[in-house]
C-alpha cells in the first residue's frame, strides 16, 4: 500500500514480484538482469521502476517486465536509459498512464495471456519501434503514438490492435485480429 524499495545495496536479485500493489510503490536501482513481475496491481497503483544508472550506460541495454492483471486507472513509469523494453502481458492490464524513459527506443509487447490497454497517457518520445505478438488485444487508441515511431509491427499478433498513428511517416503491419488504425493525424 505504498512505499519505496531501493535495490542499490543488493548485489543480485533472482526475482522481484510486486503483488497486489496500490498507492505509490516505487523501486529504484534495479538491474536490467533482475526479473520483475507486477501481479494484480490495483487501480490506485502509481509506480515507478528506476534502473541503476551505472547499469544502463551502453547503447544496447535491455530489460523485461511481466505484467499480470492490473486494474484500470493504475499508472506505471519506467526510468533509466534502457534502450529495449520487453513487456510480457500474462493477464489483462489496463493502465491510465504508461510512461517509458526518453532513452527507450524499442518496445516489445508479448500479449500472450491477456490484453494491454492504455487509456490516458503514453509517454514514448524516444520509441522508434513497437513489436507486438500474441493473442491478447493491444489498445492505445486513446493516445497517439509518439512522433519518433517509424515502425509498428504486429504481423504475428492474433489479438486486436487499436492505435492512433502519429502525424509522421510510419510503417504499420497488422496481424490477423480485428485491427483498428486511426490515421486521422497523418
């Protein structure tokens, strides 16, 4: 029900699970190799996960986070120059705000066990590519993708893709779902 966890003094973590988090549950100084899982986040969850600055100094940093069941209204932010973020969606997730770090350039969403919905804010100024797989729906159609996005690849996805294209040149490849691409701004 809120609180801060600083991982700086911990040399190695096999698995970090945030189960039933509500309120401001913040984790700092994560290593990109840490296994992070958020399970059954509440509607009032307002969390930030900050990666250890000395651990993300390269140009090819990557981290994976599993999201399993987050209630509509929750906010989730990722801080730190992790270039490639992978989100494994294993249960339905609905976020009001989904904020990615400015240094994040590639996002993969593996919607294998649930849907991902973002309803209010998608901060993705540095993201160039989105890759979506799985049978779960991915719905960001309340927010326009960032102007830097050049590729949205859901070619292997079977879930519905609902998105708003930015007012820039972008290549969008959809899969076999009942996809909805809003091109009004482009």
